[in-house]
């Protein structure tokens, strides 16, 4: 069990319904429902009975509710105790951000940081995962949002979001290929993948391309090192009709009429983003930001 799952369950049980709990946690109702259902599957018991009037805890749910409240209380108390030993922070909190971060993902955590540490100024920089990792090692960043989790004891990490990637295609081709469950990867054989250079995020690149090749796609030459895969590049390449690009749902960039987004059948590609920071960091404002991320993000 993860803390986010316990927080989700407690919120639903206390609010008596998914809608109110979703507002409390600042997350979507479908995502909250999936989180609670996943917790039930892990434990092998029914925790909530859902109905037209809301949701109520089962006998097993009532038992877990007390335990979950105790675990969360101890976690929050531990953070408060450790904050007393941490450096106060202040000044600039330097955050690395990748392209295509989901809209609103950081808003709750940034709002909580601003309230708790009004003297802290947030400085955000758009960098690839590799660039962020290098900046974290040299002290040029305080926390990064990376597409891959570093190994070893040098850094701590928190998974903040999982995104099921879909595909961007020329609108006419998308209309031809899209079935009831989306587009199968095999249908994209013969099209050029508008990708990013491996140097920007080697582990994520290798994971992604292994799936594409496993479905028979020939990827062609790798994108030049240092080339940022900005939205305009994706859309221009895809709109010509001979290429495809990958993008999450609710993509921030408006799509022109000649380009359409479709889910991938079976959801074979999931992009993960981790918050990563030095394991020996002692800033209170950084600790508060990370704790707020842990409470507000969902997968």
C-alpha cells in the first residue's frame, strides 16, 4: 500500500462519496475511483459500497480506516519532527520541468509551498531528464521532474504521474485507423516516428522504442542530439500524413484541424514522471514541496 492510496480511501470514507473526496484531493473522480479499486484489489477485500447516494465503508473498510488514519498521522508527524532539524530554506527553489508536463499537476503543491514558505521563490527551467540529472548532481537544481528514476542512494524519488500515451496522426489517416478501442500500434507500420533523441532520457527512450519495435515498427534514424521535440515540430511532421507522434490525452497544445489524437488500443505505452531530489537535502521548503506533491498527485 502507498500513502496516496490510503489518503484516497480515507477521503472517500470520510466524505461519503467520490465526488466530494475528489474535490478535497484535487484530483479527477475517475482517477480517484481507480486508486481505491486498485487498493481493494491489492488487499483482496471490498472496502467501500458504492451507490446512488454515495459510498460507505464495509466492515473491512471501517477496520482499515482506523489503521490508515494512524499511518497517515504518524507520517505527517514524522515530517513535522524532521522539519525541526532541516534548514529553513528561503531564497530560490530551483525546479527542473520536462516538456509536456500535465496542466495543473504542480499547482496544489506550489500553492501549499507559497502559503507555508512565502519567502521562497520558485525558479522553473525546461530541461531534458539527462540535463536535470546533471544539474542535480552539480547543485544547479534543487528538485527535478524526470522521465526515469535514478538508481543508487544519491537521490530520493517520488512517482508523481503516469500517463497513457496516445498517438497524433493526420486527421484523415486517424479516421481510417481508429477502432472502438483506439488505434493498434501495428496499424502505424510504415509511418515515421517523430521521436526525441535518446540522450535526453536514455532509459525511457529504450523502454519506449522496445515496445514500438516489438509491434513491428521501424523507427528510422534517431533524432539529432539536443533537438527538443517541441509541439510545433510534432504537429508539422504529423500533419503531412507520413508520420506519427506520441502524446498524452488532454495535450496542452491546441490541435489544428489536419491533426487528430487517438488512444492506443491496450494502452501499451505509459509515461512516468518522478520528482527527484538529493537524498541529503535538508531544506524545509523543499521538504514541504515534496510532501505536498505526495499528497496531491495521482497516477
